[in-house]
C-alpha cells in the first residue's frame, strides 16, 4: 500500500548501531584510532560520540555475527512519533517498539519498526543534548555520522519504501546500481547499493573540512592504518572519501564537503559509472577486490530483535 503522505518528517540521521562478535575490539578502534569519544560502556554495548551535538553517533553491540543493529533518525516532537505510529499501523507495518521513552544511553522518546529487508529503524526526539566538544574544530576527528550505505537485493523496493513511507528524496542515481537519498540539505544520508544480499556496505563520518579529512587520514597512517580506498572525491555528492576496515571487518569512511542540496532547485541525475566520475581527482583509482569484499560483508537477515 502506498501512503498518501510520509509517516514523519525526518530531520537528520542520528546514529547507527553495529552488531559484531568483535564488539570490544571495534569499540576500542572507534575510540582510540578513529577519534570518537566513549559515552558509556554498558557490559558489551559501547556508545560513541562525535564532536557535534548528537548524544552518540555509533553504538557497538556484541553479537554472534556482523550485522546492522539499527538506524536512528531524528524527528521534531513526541507528537510526530505518535503520528508516525498511527500511520505505520494504517500501512500494516508492525512496530518493534511502541512509542515511548527509549531505554538506552541518551534516552529520548521514540518508536521502532522494520523496513522491508528487516533492518530496524528508530525515529526519536528529545534525546539528551550534549555540549559539542571541540567547537573551534581543532581536532581531526569526526563531527557526525554523514551517511550509511546499505546493500539491498531490491534497490527499487528499498527506494520506494524510504521515499514514500519515510519521505526521503532521491538526490542522484549511479546508473541502476546505487541510489543516494536525502532527508535534509545533505546530498545523502542513506544510499542503497544493489547487491547479492542485504548487509551494511559502509558508514561514513563527517570531518569538518577537507583539511581535517586529510589530517585524519594522516593520523591513521601514523598508527599503521592505511586506507582500503582513497583519498579521493566522488562524483555523486561531490564528497571526499577515504575508506578503512575496522577490526570487525566493517568498512568505515572519513568524508567531508558533501554537496548541499537546495530542495526546490535540485535536479536528480543518473551518473555513469566510469572512473573519472567515481574518482574525480584521479588519486584513488578503481576500488580493489579487497575493498569490494569488505563492502559486501556477509548476509544480514536482520530481525534479531524478534528472535
Ligand atoms: Fe560513502
């Protein structure tokens, strides 16, 4: 059933939760190497913060295999959460968590439901605000989560759900292989990649500037962590990229300067998948088999919260 209107007006991508058997090592990596701050560590669950105002941007949780824990978006008010619950019910989408206070670090009021590929989506409001760390931007560490790229077995069905139900807009296509979706002025906060199975492709963390981006890559290099791919600049979104693997084998990216979309003036394009458009500077070259294998990950059936 196609809804008459989206269930809510998403303001931003707040955070992503990852599940992995290597949770402890991964959490240490994101704190000691990647540049996030540990907010709380609650027996097998780590919450990590960037320098921006979000309470946390990454949650890492112990599990028996790599997978996505959830994706959290912000909405404006508790009323919008309640309205979203009613609209989901009308669409026949079952709730994994009814509207209510969220029992997690940072609290807030929200609800949870699954998308068509059994990924857990959370809409939340009134999450604890925090004073941004490093407001002058001295540190070469991530400010916020920039985007998450998801491997999907049906890119058209995924786009249909995220546009009609969640109200996101498609900013650009990369042939019929990738679709870039926005919920605010950032060119994309979610991208789908047509693949053989459902999984997380990678997560990108925004650096305040291209100088911070390069300094971040340099800091990792000094710690013996070299990029799987990059540095470079993509065509769609015009953002810089440097891709790495975390200790769980999941791909994380430093990015900066993502294109800002003027809502009523933007024209969605279909980009050709040619080297000069996926690597505008010509510095990165084509993605290696190694990075593509990491980005494919392992099949993620989702639905873990109901098991
Ligand atoms: Fe990316």
